[in-house]
C-alpha cells in the first residue's frame, strides 16, 4: 500500500477529526474522554424511533427511506416508490449540507427481487455520473407495506 493510499484511508471518515490531516476539519463533537460523538443533524420526526441523518466526522448515515410523500406511500409500485425514496434521500442530504453526488454507498431492500429492473431504472436516474457502491437484498416485508427501502452513506464538508 502506498503512503498516499494510507493517508487517504487515515483521513477518510471518523479518523479525520483527529488524524492531523491538513484537509480534514474537526466537524464532530468529541466527548471529554476524547471519543467522537455522533451529531443528529436531521433528528427523528414525529414518533419515529430513529434519526433521518446522523453525522460522524465527514460521513452522513441516512436512515432507510421509503417511497413516501406527504400523503403516505406513493401509488404505482416499485418504480414510483424508488423515485420517491431517492427524492427523500436527496431532501435529507440537502438538509444536512450534502447532495446526491456525495453518496458513497447505498443499500436497497426490496420486497420482491423480481422487480429489480424496474427499481434500477428509477434508481440510476439519480446518479447520472459515476454510481455509488450498492448492495441490494430481498426482504420478507417492509414498513408501510412498501416495495422498496433505501439507505445510504454520503460525505459532507
């Protein structure tokens, strides 16, 4: 491994706040014991038992987003739900100071894996350039009876 690769690995992510990297800015609170403390940048809404976005260092962890709008689960199946879920991700990333072009990794959970092509067609519309890493898997059931749920990890300055 080259020294540049090691520097990148050291500077990327949680270690950036304390690694002494010239490009890294301490962006996350540190406890009195010197431990990085997560920042809940887009907290839970209503009765949801989770935060929409949590920041640790220069990473944003976006909770799974369903294909919902103001009226609940969108109609039309996995394609429209994927579009709505990705729009929800885009919205919370913007609230947290990031954007879709800063997404590094997505995880896609689908109620029916045979709908892969339909989901994928809607998903790729949000990444016209290089695509983030992605994992996908089938689930027995998703919240609200949804067809798809998507979570991601993005970067932020």
